[in-house]
C-alpha cells in the first residue's frame, strides 16, 4: 500500500488497477481539501466514519457515516471535516488518468497550486 501525508490529513491507496483506484482518505478535524476539479477521473466517496461537508459545483452536502456522493468528471468539488473527530472516506476513482497531477486546484487554504 502507498500512503501520503497532506496538510489536511492523509490518504492511502488500498488497491488499483486499469482505470480504477480505491483510497482511504483521513481528514483531520478542521481539515479542508482544496477546491478542485479533475479532467480525467470521476470519484465516488463513502463516509466510513465521522461527518463530511462536500461542495460539488454550486451545492453543499452534509454527509453522515454511511452516506455516499458521486463527483462527476470535471465537477468542482471540495471535502471538509468540520467535526471534532477524524473523517474517514473511502474514495473510488474511475478514469483513464488517475495520477495526482490531475488535480486542478482552484482555491487552497494551504497555499498549494
């Protein structure tokens, strides 16, 4: 398994194959991923623990443990943890390019491009 630490928490790749990847994402309390979009992949998120605030295009969704949301290709999105416990997400990526450089950051509180 491959794992990476980020300013908001961390992710680990659980499995991957042609056209798909499955990751476990941990977002620390108060953590917020960049407002972003992907040109080559869609994502599906399942809240495994905690609660999530998800921005998807012009909508904001509050998701409890067990809830799922789809992030279509090219949708502007963000994942946030406004709770007091770590947020655990299972992310399924589907697409023809799943590299981390397919992230177009539109806004980032950590100053990343």
